[in-house]
C-alpha cells in the first residue's frame, strides 16, 4: 500500500500588513509592498501579505482576524507617511487617537485612547537598530522614528503591540512607515518619494534581519528634537 501521508512541515509565518489608499490617493505604497512580498519565503518564514482598512473602527478587527488565522511569529505593519523621505522604523506606539483628517469611513475621532485602561505607550519589539544598519549597508535611506502620528497607523501599531504583550507574548511586532511613491509625490511641490522596488527591498531586508536577530545592536540613533 502506498503511503499517502505527505504532511509537509509547515513553515512558521510572518505577517506583513499594508493599508488601503486614503486621503484621496489611488494607491498606497504600504499595500503594494505587502502584496509584492506575499508568498515569499524569508529566513525560513512564509510571508503572508494582507490589507488592512484605513478605518479606525475596522482596522484592528481585521488585524485580529489575520493574527488568529495565521498565528505569525512576527508581525510587521506598514503604512504610508507622505512627506517623509526615509524608511521610518517606528519605535514608539502611543495610546492616543487624534485624527487630523477623516478615515475612509468618514470617522474622525479626537483625543480618544486606542485601548481603554491600557498603558500610555509601548515600544516596538523588533530589533530596530539591527534593521537600520542593514538598510544603511544596502544604501537605503532609513531612520528610527519616535512618533507614528496619531492616525490609523499609530492605532494599529499600538493595538498590535498591546495584543502581542497581552495575548501573544512569543510573537514580535512593529511598524514601518514608508514615503510616497514617485507618482504620488509628482502631484505636490517638493514632496520626497522612493521607488517601489527600493521600498520592497527595504522591507525584505528589514524582515530578514528581524527574523534572524534576537538581541538588538546598541548605538546612538536617537534625535535631539
Ligand atoms: N498611513 C496612515 C494611515 C494609513 C496609512 O498608510 C497613517 O500614517 O496613519
């Protein structure tokens, strides 16, 4: 009798999320990156790239469903930060929503916590300085950032790290903001941008570093203001 049990040892997964276009844009580089990396294998992990709605009410529910389904060992959420010139490795998530514009469902909450009765802030649990070094070694403009803003991206970043801290302590997670694509920046005066291929490579290298680095590097990468 033939052996039919061909159970493959499933690879662990890493989840990358990108956001739906917002603020009148037709494209969001974070979503293009997540789509491009979906299905790749990086450092022995199967990459799941998925979309989150740019909506306060639905984004964290969508994230919850993705984490419950894929049980990733690492989660990297991505978002667009129009006006920034570098890949921003976000260090701090704050428990505050203060929306300067309405989200894609028309909601504009002001001065609300992301999670009631939770800490005021969390740090990313990714090895950001090792990731920063890897990006600089590859010639990609990148910096640590100490504010992910107070819009949907910060909400997802805070909600993610809070969930990992309270429900999934063995999963690491963090957030990376990326610049406009050139075709977005072309509509504004003096707006910085980065080519999609460069951003995809940046996230690939950052993920590979995060998945293979346990202890972060220590060197000065803070800011004076
Ligand atoms: N950037 C926004 C929300 C979605 C996105 O890609 C932000 O930085 O909050």
